[in-house]
C-alpha cells in the first residue's frame, strides 16, 4: 500500500553508477534506508537540492517491512530552509548534527515526539537571527534535550551538593560508583542547570573555550555509553574550532 510521510535526511552514499542509498528518519517508520535511482544527468540536482542532510522531505513509498532497502515512488521538499544551507555557522552545526543523528538514530523506531523535536529544532536554527555568539551553545542544548526521547534523560531529582552523577545509571548518587563512570562534583552540580536551559535562554550560559569543549566532550561520552557502537565523529573537530 502506498504511504505518504515526512522525513529528515540523515545520510546518503553511492550504491552503484545509477543509485544511491539514503537514510531518512521518517515520521511513520523511524529510520528507513531507501535505494534511489538517480540518472546521471539529474544526479547533481537531486543530491544538492533534495538529499542534502537534514532536509525535511515529503515522500511517497510502498513500505515493505521485510525489505532492507525501500524504494521511493516520489519525493519533494516539505519545508524549504531560509538560511541553514547558506550560513557558515549554521552549516557547521548542521554538519555535526547530521553525522551525530545518523549514528544515534540508526536503529530508532517511529517516535512522533522525537520527530517533532527534531523538526522544531532544525526550524528554530534555520530561522534564528542569532550570531555565532548566540548560537554557540545550540548543539549543547540540542544534545542534552534529545536524551529525553532516547531513554536516558539524566535524573537529577533530589540533587544536593556532594552528590555525583552516575553516567551508567543516568542518575545522581550519594557515593562514588564502583564502576568509575561518573561526573565529578563540579560537573554534577552544573548538570541541573544545563537541563533547564533551552534555545531561548542558552545565551545565558557563558563558557570559555575550554569549558564549552569540555561540556561537549562530556555529552558525547554520555551518548557513547548509552548508544551501542557509537563511533568517533569526524565533524567534532570542526565544531570545536568554530565555537572555540
């Protein structure tokens, strides 16, 4: 049965001379791999305009659960970005987010709340008039709040100074965990503040270059602990450089 859904492009790669494989996080079925035929004379336009990572598309396809790769009948832009593909700072954030989401959502099933969060975040970034300084904490807020939809939102209820955050169990504890995977006292005390920040208030977090890099590394390590086979990310160094 032909279905219509919206989806966010995560990644694409060449399959053969006239086809590419595209991973799209769809509203109806979660992360789906598609095999798309791209005639040579149209390949450039399709890749740059439609299948750019983080594009939000509308697609028609016949979903077959037993097939590893689905085939698309038709696809088109669902929302056109105003600035995300053209602004250097936003483009750097998009490069990081697309690589990050490709790994994090690789096995993620349909989750309407997660899908809406992703769309809202991308549209906020696209339509924001903030400068580099105003967007410097966007990725930190995005990664932090994303954990709520993936099942490991940090539990900081009842926190008092002296407690530490157990990274493995995702909760505050009174004594140092034997496994050794925890935030130190200063990091643990900062976490409740980080969890309260949103896109509208993120400019209030004043970080030095070292502090921002440390928080980012802390978040990526936390994801790596909870997402199986989370690899090293190529875009991390670029992000660190731009927002240092």
